[in-house]
C-alpha cells in the first residue's frame, strides 16, 4: 500500500508499525503542505497530491475532510482516508497529544448547524 501522510507531524516508529499492522507492506510518503481553505480549491489540490496513493492520512479541518470525502477523485476511486487516534494528556500543566497506537478510517463527516 502506498500511503501519503498529509500532516506537519513527523512519523513515529509506532505509527509506522501501526500502519504496517493494518495495511501490510507499506510505502509512506509525507508532505506538510497546507491545503487551501476553500473546499473546491482544497479538493483540487488534494487530488493532485493523492493521485499515486491508496491511503491518505490527514490532519485537516472538518469542512475540508467532508469536502474530500464528497467530491475528490481520490474518494470516488476508492481511496482510503484515515486519521491517527490521538490521546490528550497533561504534562507539566500543558496539554499534549500522544499517538494511541491506532488509526481510524474516515467514512463520513456530517456537520449539522442552526442559525443563532
């Protein structure tokens, strides 16, 4: 499996091991590129970045994840969108996030709002 990590966070050995456990033999590529905030532009850029990959790990705002799932060629061709499950902990009175050792496949994002 060819995996693209679209995140500014460096890959840890624990993450590599988890991806190998889930997907078998993997080739991991990382880019820390920031996608545009407009969904249409973000999806277009995402499709360019993800063209050669089977799986993409993302750390993105919810609205962009939703747009990628609904409109990207990557999703339409059966690409797998994942995210790391992070655990929040307090160290020296500061919140930090630590990789849990697991990933989840992003299947659907639904945001329901009401005007205030």
